[in-house]
């Protein structure tokens, strides 16, 4: 070790940190320039873009986002300052939602293996939506019960009106926000589904 060099003490480190903080503070004090530069950089990225307000899909907080769209493609995602929930802020996950939309790894097809088949087939998402709707209707029609036999308070068998199907279940997830839960429950109740749960509760 070169003895001409004074060892760095804890106090030196603290002093250096304070100086760094002062430098940063000074820069922020002059921050009009930084803000203008940032705004300019952003304006280049989203120049001519259409702002589409949406909701972050990652969790039930439901933060508002603004997706900037150019020629049908999302080029940027920011927090929506008009959202009363997040007032323009996004957590790291929400801030990364741009990648979720643009990643080449995004799955746009489903894998389907027909009953008895040994091979998976690739099918479009629209095909899967129709298949789910079709199977839901078929299952409901086949299993819907208007009444249910049970034992009354007097011990005798009684037949009660139930209007339900026990063959379909609904399992919600933690990413479902208030509005989605409301609509999901309405749909399930209308179908006569009574086996309703949520992953966040289990
Ligand atoms: S993941 Fe983050 S940004 Fe998205 S809704 Fe939840 S808290 Fe908001």
C-alpha cells in the first residue's frame, strides 16, 4: 500500500456521500432543464402517437395506464395521471407492462389435444374462446337442475327449487379487479354456477 495515500475512513465516505447528495440536489435545483430534456426525449418517442387509456393487467389494484400507439403498435406505456388510483405512478411490474405487449415470446395461440389424441395441435385464441363457450353451454344444458331433493326440518324428503349446475366451477385470480369480479359473478350466477372460489381466498 502506498503510505502517501491516506486510508479512507467511514467519515470520508459519509462526507463524500453528502457531497454527492449536494451535487444531485444542486442538479435537481436546476431541474427545469432536466425536466425539459426528459419531456423532449419522451415527446420524440411518442410523437404522433395516439394515447389509449387502459388498466394495468397485473394485479387487482387496477392502476390506470396510457398506452401510446403508432400505426396500431404500442410504442410506450406510462402511468395515467388522471387515474385516481395511481395518479400517474406505476410499480416496477406495471412499468414493465410495455414488454408484456411487445415481447416476441407472447403466446397468441393455444395448444389443444383432442380426446384420445397423442399429439398437440396449435389453435388460434378465437378458436379457444368459441370452444369454451360451446362446452360451457353443452355442460350447463346437460346438468342443469331446477329442483333438488333433500330432507326437510320434519325429516321428510322435500324437493326444493335450486336452478343450478354442479358441473361447472369458477376459480378467480388475484389479478381480477373489482369490476371484473362483479361481471364474472354476474355471469356465473346467471348460468346457475354455485361452485365459485377465488385463488386469493384459498
Ligand atoms: S401491478 Fe403495479 S402498476 Fe399494475 S395494477 Fe398492480 S400496483 Fe398497479
